[in-house]
C-alpha cells in the first residue's frame, strides 16, 4: 500500500481512497475479515459485508499509519462500534478515556459535543469528527448567553450542566454531569437550589430523587422524548414477559412504566448481570444491536427510534475524515480553559 501523505491537498472520496490503497472485496478479504464479521453476524446480513469489509480494513490500516484512535459512542452502528473503534462507551466513559489518549489524532464517532469534549481534554491533539451534521437537539437548545441570563436571574446558585452541551455552555457552568452521575453531582453541592441544564426530563427525574430544588431548562433529546407510557404498555401486551429498561432522558411517566432506569452504561450492565429472556431498551435503537452482540442469549425487542445525528456517521466518511484530515474540531482557547474545568470537576468527583 502506498503510505498516506498526511499533507494531502487533494480531497479523495471513500471509493477513491480504497482505490489508492488498493483495497477491494475478494475471497481473500472474506477470509481475512471472518473474525470481524462473526462479531456482528447476528445484526448485519451477510450480503452487506462485502461493502463494509473494505472500509473496515482501510480504516484500521490508516489509523495505525496516522497514529490515530477512534472513539465510538454506544449509538453508533455495529460495524463502526465493533469493527473499527478503539474506545467505546457512553458519554462519561468516552470523556474519561479521551483524557488518557496518547495518539496524535482522535476521531470521534459521536455527536459534536462529544468531539468538543475530547478536544477540551486534548487541546494539543487533532480531533476529527466524520460528519459536521452530527449535532444534538439538547446541545442546540441552549447557549452560553442563556446560562449567563439564568445566573443573573438566580445569583449564587450552582450550575450543573449535562455533558450534552457545547463548550460555550460548559464554560459558563460550575460542573458537568452525565446521566450516570447527575444525582451524585447535584447532591454534592451545599446549596439547597441547583440550576440543572438543559435536559428537562433528566432534571425532572433527578428532582424526584433529591431534596434540592431543581431549576430546569426546557431542552429535550429528540429521540427519548418520543417514547410514551402508552407505547411501553403496548410493548408489554405484545411481548409477554419482556423486561423494560429506560434511559432517564425519557419522561418520568415512561420511567414509571419501566422495570429499571439508568444511564447507557447502567442499562448495559443491567442486561449483562440479569440476562433476561427478553428485553426492551427504551433508548436509541442501535444500542440494542451493539449490546446483543455480547448477549446472545437475550432477545432484544427493538424500538425504532434512531438518532438522526449519530446516523450521519458511517464507514465511508470515517475513512474520508481520516485520509483528508477533514472536519477538525477547534475551540476558542479562552472558552476551552473554563469548559475544561467543568469537565474535569465531573471526572474527578
């Protein structure tokens, strides 16, 4: 293979990169990628593998050549999550691991705020995101100016900001949190009142478990807000014996109809530990595919709610982002200093 020129000025598309690297589907590649396919054979039809395999091989070669590491969120599709990622997990896991990365390049297979978090913890490294369309309805629901106005309205009240926010919003906050540690962080403050931003449903669910008064914002995840208690009841009627586990970005009414609620990592661990015969994970659909790979004895009843932002990332634009060093994430240094403090406080707690 011709070694990739890290100073390429000519943009190459995915198919052009495969041609440049002399990688194409063949019987030899079928044997070579057999182990990778076995990981995902339960969720990816065999007829699709000849398209995925060349990209997987090219990405895995290229990231070594470039001293790059790929971070993938649980909502990524199985061929990304299981076949090209080096570090995978929920927002908190990825934030913690990002701070320990030694590679020169970090490619974030997640939404933009996750890539920003990786950059905050690695200002001296190149951070790439395959798709600039990988946004987030929560992150887009609030700005730094909104937080400043809230502080003026509620002076001396601590601001806890969900990690699903821009660096600008994090910079105006006292500390960040994720769904897995939100209650712990809220309770860590002496103040009887907490400003909790921006997820309204997560705030409502935290408020039910703390004695503190929670000042909320009306941001919502466009995936989780679509689930309804009526839908859960219907699933139970159609799938006798199903266990329902829900993410706390869902409404309190949905959580009340569930057998368990918790963060992405908590949901994964619940399935691993309990091994139910049948489970409905009330969250982004691809997570069920990814977790089913490691839990072959569990039947997953799949809801159809997909994150349209996560799904803008695919193998082709991962390869294009690496080869062309495209879509680099940058943050104003003054914002970065303050935002990093809020993230570090979360990690260190």
